[in-house]
C-alpha cells in the first residue's frame, strides 16, 4: 500500500463517525429542526459502548448500549424542544454539556478514573477483506480491509436515502419543514415526525459513537473532538442530501487523514497541520453562508 492509498484508506475510517452523525442530523434538519446535540449524542454513545463491553464482554452489547443511550438523550432533546417548546439550540447545547459532564462523572463512578478507560481484554474491531474488491488494483487497498462498521455506514446512507425519498414517511418528514399546515390538515401531527427524526439521529449517533471507542478499545473524555459539530457543517455542505453528505464527510475525513499522515513529514508546525480539519470546517461554514445568502437574493 503506497502513501496515497494509505491516506485514502484512513480517510474512509475517519469519516465514518462524521458520516453517521450527519446522516442522523439530516433527518431532523429535513424536519425543520437542526439538531446541534450531535456532539453529545456521539460522546454518550462512545462511553456507553465501552462501559457495556467492560461489564458484559460483548461487543454486541456495547453497540446496543450505545444506541440505547444515544436515543434516550435524543428523546430527552426532542421532549424538551418539541413538547415543552424550549429553544432547540439551547436544549441542544444543554445535551452536549450534559454528555460531556456525565461521562466524566460516570467514568469516575464505574472505573475510578476521570481519564482514559481502556478495554484490555477486548481486541480492536476486526478488519474485513472483501475477496473480489481486494484484488482490484489501487482501489482494492483503499476500499477493502476496514471494520464492518465502515461498510454498515455505507448501507445506512443508502437506507437514509430510501427512507427520505422513497417512502411515505420521508415525504411527510420533509413536509414538516416546508408544509406543516398541509400535513396537519391531513390529520397527521408534524411533531410526531419530528420526534421520530430525533430518535433516528440518536440511532445513527449511537452507532457512530460506538465506533469511536470500540475501534480503539478505549474511551477518552471528549474523544469526539468536534466531530458532531463538523457533522452539522457536512449536512449543509452536502446540500441536505444523503449522497452529498457522504461526499462532504469524505472530504473532511481526507483532511484529517492527511493531517495525521503529514505530521513530521512536512516543514510545517504540527499544531497547524492538526488544525487543518477545523480550518476546513471554518472555510466550509463561510462558503455555505455565502452560497445561502446569494440564493436568498435570487
């Protein structure tokens, strides 16, 4: 595997938590409610996965716990912002702060540490070699040899596209944003679909969070490192479409992969190289803002 293949291979792995969080946030965004709690949902899922695996020894239980906890937090977010009519942005920030603080408190309670929680008895997620794909020149080394999470995430992107564009649920979900009155006139409750959208975002973030921790076999406080916030940018950069979200997530994954690989190889300060993904996020936000304003002027 040459250097370019290694960077691309790593990018596919790095992009996956961002992709899953963005796919989850895409549902709430299409329903007319931006979910800025993606960071907290990812972090809660990451901790729940490690805690469950530590006590049960089962990776499947870790995945189930991550999904359950993340969806529970998403349900809390939905209840306060939809049923109690609180500001969705303030509630989202509260969920992020709750997840950041609660994981540290529970880590101290369960593992007697506020730092790294390591799963010494559990190996990292196994890598899968796809027989036919692995023999393809260049692409074989890039696409093959990932954990099952990466391939499942691609399926979940396809599933998101089917749900949004090929089912009655998707049509009604999008109507919550653009035509809520028409939806209500048909006897359907927009708030019900918005609540479901939040639960779906929790489901996706739970899987993404479990990948973060189980792939390394450790939990580190605030190990999401802004991936939930980057996922929000990915939603807008991907034009609120599953395929666009996939492409945008890959771009950010590629930026982080390059920054990891370039450390020590280029005559550039390491701090600047590590800041590349976040600099790209800032530039993407500016770009989205400019495009949005121009579209509003047309």
